[in-house]
C-alpha cells in the first residue's frame, strides 16, 4: 500500500530514534512519531512521506506503554525542549545508555562495550541554572515570552519552565510588565525591527545569586531605571545588564555587555571551587550533575600529584581547577579570550597556583607547545563542542603519548568517531560512564577513559592495503560502494562531491577535498535533500554513522 499525506494509521511503537521520536511500521512502511514511546499503540496522521519512511503526528494513544508517563508540563507536546517527558525517568536513562553504546559500536566499531555507570538525578526537574527566553508578539499584538515550538521560531507563551529555577517566573513577569508599561517593543525576526530579542537568566544554585541580561537590537535600553527598580528587590538579584546583538541571524548573544545595576557577573560553586560567571561565559547548565561529571573525569584521570595535565576546550576553567587540586601542573586551552580571562580570575580567587591558560584553538596551541617548546603531558582531558576534536589535535595527542586520555563528550556520535581514530593506534577504551545532564531531553554527556596499550594488548596482522579506501582511511565503504547502494535502493545517481558534503555534515573526515574551489567565486552545487537522505541511509547501512 502506498501512503500519502493526511492518511490515518494505527501503529505499534517498537523503537525510538536518537531524537526521542517513536518508530512504528504501517504495513512495513516506517513512520517516525513524536511524543510516543516504545510499547505505545497509537493512532497517527501522516504529515510527510518519503520513499522508504515518513513522519506522522500523534492523534490518539490507543493503548499506552507501561513506560509512558503523564507529562508534568502542559506545553510538553508543543515545546521543542523536552523530547522525553512522556517517558519514565528510569527508561530515559536506559535510552541514553543505549544511545551511547550504539554509537560506540556502530560508528566507532567497538565490540562488547560495557557502560560502567549511568549517573542519573534524584530529582530530574528544576535543574537548569541558565535559561534563554525569546520575546515576541501574538497575532493580536500582545507581547509574549516563552519558548520556541519544536523546529520553528513560533513562541509558545510560558514563564514557568519546569526545568528552570522557580524564580525565573517572577523575573520574566517583571520584564514583561516593564516592556508593556514603557512601550518597549520586542524584536521581529522577519523585518529585523523591534528591540528586545531574548532574556537571559542565570542562577547560582549554591550562592543564590541571580543575573538578568536583556539581549537587544540596539545600543540602549529605554527607561532602564524602571526595569532595574522592578528587578533589584528580587532576593538574590546581583547583576542586571543588557547585551547588544544587531545581527540578523539565529545567534542569541552579541559580543558587548553593558551593565545597568550591580556587577556584571555572578558566582557559583562546583564542589569546593568557586567560579565567576558572566553573561557570555560557558558554564554547565546542570550544577548538580556537573559536580558528578567532573568528579568522574577526575577519578578517570587517576592523578597522584605528580602529573602534567592538559585540559583542552577548557572554557572558564571549570574542569581545569578541578584537576589542579590533584595534579602537579595543569594547562588549559580555550579559543574564547573572555573565557580565558575568566579562567585566570577563577584560578586566582581559588588560590590555584599550578594552572596556566592559553587563548587559541586547541588544535593550534597544543601542537605548538609540544613541537616547539617540548611541553609534554601525562594526562590529557578533552571536552570539545558537539563537532568533536579536530584531526590535527588528535594527531598531536597521539604524538604526545600521554598515559591516559579522558574524553568528556556532549555528542556520542562524534565521540565514537574520535575514539576510533585514537584507538586505532596507541589507546584502548578502559572505562565508560554516562551522565544525564539533561533530564527530559535527548542529549547526554559521556566520560571515557583511554589508556595506552601495552605490548601484550596488541596483535600483529597482515593487512592488504589494496583493500582500503584510499580516499578515507576511517570509513568502512568506498565512494563507489556508496554510489552503488544509493543507485540500487533509491534509483538515484550521486556524485563524489555530494557524498563528501554529507560525510562532512556527519563528522566523517574525507581524504580528498571535493569542495575545494577552482575559482575565487565558485558556485559549488549543494546536495539536494532527497539525495542527502539517501546518502545518509547508505552511511548508516555501512555503519559509518548511526
């Protein structure tokens, strides 16, 4: 049977995708259904169809799964932030464990991966110390503050997110009243007009200090004293600022922060270490779990007080200062100058004398310090962004040959890719732990301990180099094999250029730069969506991505 848009189907949800959507089949046709969980029997309306799969909207739960729970938030379905709120917390942890394990096995090629520990929360609500609320208008011209609906920029009014601090509601209502009483207009994305774009709130969970920062499309906030008057009497209020962002893009914060009242930062603790946090600082949003995560990283580092440690992508020095308590010397590297300045100040205020910080890309600073100055490392701790580590950085880490590498990751797919590279030569996976930093959502943090292999850990094999794909040593299929798969399954022809583009999107390094421009102003063709989907399917088939 051929399905089309608006068809109604009855599905049994038998699996869940990486983004938390339920997966069911109607007469063999695969459908992804948001807000469903494994074990649900549902009625769904097909919204979009592809050749081999489609997307459907949940219309009715006919028979709920034993693992389905009633969401606490009334906006759970509409909001794009809590993909797993319909799933019991026990099963959320299981979902995240399986997600990490699956990526390590499928992308990394590792076998028999044992997750040592899954670190969950006793109370998986009200854990966020930071929230960014977009500001807009209804069709009737009413100013609203809330969150974006899933995969849109339509704002759902909500001043009391159950993941954030309870005080957020009081702060947001104060800002909303100020804007209405003083005719301060919200930003309008299409026209680029209006003033207030977002409201950033930070809360120090241990200090009780509060920060409010309005992101504005201008150079000044009118009648700012009236806003300050409404905010300063809220218990804990420490910092009121605004941030200037006039760019017409989706980046929330600009580069400049202007103080209105109090100081331009708040303080908070992770363990016994105090940190200064500005509006632009990167700081983990879940302080309870951050302490557990960093504790696990410190445990895996196995420090005795004699080690030289490199902390790559160090931010404001959160992990660095944790490590400095047990290490002989810690070097931190971060590309953001303001973050390094914060890191230096954080070291000073905590009396840490054995930590140094450098501004720059980790893939630039580490090779330079190693090759030009001969700086070594006993332990390397790396906590990269979602894209993972740069190839040059991985190569330098392998050259430096630290005894241990502790890899902290917020994306298990790129983690698996990087571990495959590191473990192809010097290292083996010793321990893996999963830490739930984002209850009710699909993201998860992972900590992996890599140790150098001993001679007894290696096995000599004969390798026929002719069997390898010369264009990419880390993939499992050649370009011709991918082309053949796509042609046979989808009756589509795809080029090396298109395959290369999708590989890069998936975080797979390619040996030949097919995107290299041949003129100063090239118009490089981009892979069409239907061919991108087919190539991604091929990459999954050949276990190159999950």
